[in-house]
C-alpha cells in the first residue's frame, strides 16, 4: 500500500465517520420518536431511505461548506462549517416532516438532536484536526514563482505551516536550469509562471509523483472552459466566449424572479426597520443609487441602502471604499454592511433584469476603466450578467486583488450550471458572519490592478 493511498484512505475513513456520527442522533430521533409518535407511514425500508437522504444532505452541505477539510482549516472554521451543514440538513428534514404530517411536529426533540450533533461536531473538529497533524508529518514543499506573491507568508498566515515545510523557494528560470532542486519535494507551488516554464516543471512533478498547486494566469482560466472536439483525426480543444444554453438562461431567469420576489416578501420587516434607522441617524435619503456595469458593459443604476454620509463623494469623483474602516461610513452603515443588509435592495435590480442572483460583482464604470487601463482582460468579466453574489464574492475577501477576482469570475463562466449557482448561494450564507470577508484594505497594501504584462512593476510591489 503506497503512502499516498494510505493517506487518502485514512482521511476518507475519518470523514465518513463524521457523517455517520452526526447522522446517528437524527436517525434515532426520527425512528424512535417521530416515526412512532406521529404514526408516519415508514417501514424498515422507508427508514433506511430516510437515513440515506439525511446522510446525503449532510455530505452535500459538508462539501459545500468545506466541513471535512481538516488539514486546511482551523478548528473553529471546521466547527463553523459543520454547524451550518447540520443546521440546513436538520431544517430540510424537519420541513419534510411538516409536509408528511401536514402539521407542525414538536420541535423540542429536533432541538435536542441539534444540540447533541453540535457537541459531536465540536469534538470531531478538534480531534480530527489534532489527529491529522499527529499522524501525517509536514510535507516537504517548494515554491517556484515568476511573479512572487508571498506564498510563504500566506502559508503562515492561514496556519498551514504545520502542513507544508517550505524547503525551496526559487524563481522559475533558476528551477528550469537546475530542476533537481525539486528532487526531495513532496509538494510544489507554482505561482504565476508562464505556460512554457510551467509545463516543464509540471511534467517533471507528475513523472516523479509530486503534488502541484498552480496559481493560474488568465489564459489558464480561459482554457478551463475548453470543450473536447475531434477534427482532422487530431485531439483538439475549442475555446469560445461564455455562451450558456438558452434553456439555462431561461431557467436561471425564472429562478432569479422567484427567489428575488420571495426574499423581498420575507425581508419586508427588515427593510422597514433598516430604512427607519438610516432616516433617524442623519435625516438623509434611505436608498443610494449608483451607476454600475452589467452584461456586455451595459450601464444600470444599482440600488442599495445608504451606508455612507450623504457627502461621501461630494466632489463627484469615484472613490473605492476601504472597507469597514472607511471614515465615510455611518454607524448604521457599519452594522448593515457587516450583515450585508445594505445589499438587499438589489433584489429590485434582479426583478428588473439588470442583475442576477449569481454573477460577477457589478463594478462602477470609472473604477472598471482604471482597472482596464492596466489590465484590458478585466472586461472579460462582463460576459455575463452582474450578480448579487458570486464566485469571487464568496471565495475572495473585500481586499482581494481585482486580478484574482477576475480569475474567480472566469472560473464561474467556465462551467455554468444551476447546481453551481445553488452551491454559491449556500456558500454565501457561510460568509455572512465571517469578518474576514469584509476586511478593508490594510495600510500600505496596493490597490492597483496587476497585469500579467507588468511583471517588473508587480515584482517591485510584491517582493
């Protein structure tokens, strides 16, 4: 048995154990309480089906929220993800109970189950994380860069120094000249390397069974959307502009209309309370309109709850917000920004067709022009309709570089699907209460767009 196979097998066993551990309290409650007390029409086979559905739900939510990522997340992050997965799995099964009984079954047993599951999840999160770093030693790692992005600092910042032991850090040309520097490596990080050099290193790593993590360039992300075709008896890939099927566009639009309308109805009380709080603080307007860009560069007026002073841009010049530390933000504005309440009026933009629930963040024309002056590829994100949430909003931070957010948006365009949209929507719930996703730009951090073409400038800024 190879070490890689043993590693993967042990991890899978630990993750499967977690799924079963969380499922046992729920399944016991359903079988011994709800099924008997409410006289549900479930035989033994029916109970097995219920167990299977719950296990599947928890596994799906767990993957969505990275609840099983014990080697890459901190204990508190694992537990938070586990909690969300348990909550939505229990909630959906309770809704099934309501549909079956056409009544409101007692919630106390389900709440007790949830409390037990939370305790088990906390114990598993802590024990599995400690177990991983006790069983598996740090992996010898090499960082090869063209434009250095501070990978070593990121490894320490995210608590992954326990997993990766960086023994080599070199530029791509040095590595090509002496590729033997990778002989002892178990993991290689390739950071922004041109395709020619990257391919040489990739082939070496694959030949020598070395894991590779690649930070892609724009061209790499565009190639991710390629479709296999067969012409001239040759292997060929076709790359084209984002072009979803008419069926996908129709269903996505219907989903936008239904979900936006339902959310408007459900959040109506929150709308009224927020509007009153903004009005009472300084007497200014409740809503804020601003020109933004959507599909194919079309301009529209986005609607948001006003979170800044009325004179935030009194000179008429577009200014990037620096996050929650921006001195133009009001007290109410700070609160509604933390919980993303200021974004709710955009549901009206979704109903009007200017935006979608999922898509790239709508950018201001003036700011987009600044980015495009340094990186023309930034306009590629306008291939699809702007969204209330999106891949970049979920997996990036407020201060993530626009170049990296562009990469994420292009990753979304590469594989459009309703399942991906649903995954992003549920993942959005996770970041609502994570302060990291609303961090502002720190002192001294560059906000300029960084292009592949300006390598020397990027090196001077980042190294």
